[in-house]
């Protein structure tokens, strides 16, 4: 309807600055607009200047291999799913939660309803009952998330046989423009990088490694700045990411166990001191 009004000559105002995302993230979609610049606060505010804790890059396209020889699947007609991507997205979400990211700052998105259902199932199974993890702020399709935003977006592209309806560049722009501080995309790099309609965005994504690059032993929030040099740790595949998460969970359990033991010892020491003081007070009173 809006396009029709414009074509009919109805006066309109076209915005020429965005104030949602880091300028580097905005480059993934600002090429679709005539002259979309950045408002000053997306470079001036501390949140935009800081790096994403635990990640080497603020955006990245992560290449996801088949799981058990299976990429995309279609259990029922037009209900597309990709288990490898769902597991990878949830593993990265778990990693983020374990290093301190708030759950309400993370959203999982996908381009298909089937994948949203699968993401919900995997996240419920692996995260919901864990007191240190829990569920993310939202799991939704790109279309239903239009008009919304979050600090960090984990996006699953699902398809491995053909581009599917993401070939509509408008849907891609919506998907890439939901994040303020970080967007991590999981998909088949070789498929999407060869799509002419999406080439501009995926050429920019290709400037980052195809394997997820992390910064270990860092917690949210970090004092590291966005462009500071850092030592990176490359995740080879889904299984590698899951192993890292399991290791982190084991470390946290060991830390919690040691912390509880220390607190128990401190409490026992305090109890002994209190008992000694009580005996001394009683003895003093009897002496009087």
C-alpha cells in the first residue's frame, strides 16, 4: 500500500539514518537503501564500542555441515527443518549464557516455521531445566519478528538444497537488521554465497571466517573494545562446539562444588567461633 502511495505521488519522508545497529552490522543491509547512514550514538555509546564477550567478531556466517549425512529435511510438506543448525544455534546460546549473557538479550530466528519448532524442542530439552541457562527471550520466524529487535540474534537459514524463499532480498534484509550488537548466522555457506540476489550481503559475511571464532576465558560484559586485537579460538564443527559447552558446564559444576565446600567450611568455622564466644561469655558470667 505504501509503495502504491509513493507511485501515485503522495508526499513522503524517507529516513536516511539508522540508530539500531553497530555500523559494521548495518553494512549487511544498508546497500538496499539509497543513502542509509548511521546516527551518532551507534558509535559513541559504550555498548556499541565494546566487543561481544567470548566472540572474535560482531557478525559471522558459520558454515554448518550435515549431521549424520542429513542437511535440510522436510518431515511434512513445506515444514523445513535442519537438526545440525538447530543444535549449533542452541549450543552457541548455551555458551553465551554460561559466560554471562542475559537470556533476554538473545533471540533465535529462522526463516521457516519447521525450524522454529525444532529450535524450541532442542532448547527446551537442553536449556529449559538448567538453572544457569533457561530459555532465550524469543524463538521466532524472521517474518513474525519484523519490527522487533534484540542485542544478539542467532539466525538459522535451514536450507541446504536450494535457497528457498530467502531469495527474496526483503526477507534477508529483515533477518539481518534485527540485531543491535551481534548477529551470528548458521547455514550452508557454499549455497548462499552463490546466490546473485544476495551476493552483496554474503560477500560482506565472507570477509569473516566460515568457522565460528571465539575468545575463550572471557565473561560478559567484557572490557575489550570492538577492534582490539585478541587471541581467537576456532570451532571446527557442531561437535566441537558441543564439547566446549560440556567442558564449560563441567568447570562451572566443579566451581560451584568448590564454592559450596568453602562456604560450608566458613560456616562451620563461624559456628565454632560462636560456640567458643558463648562458652567464654557463660564462664565470665559465672565468675562474676
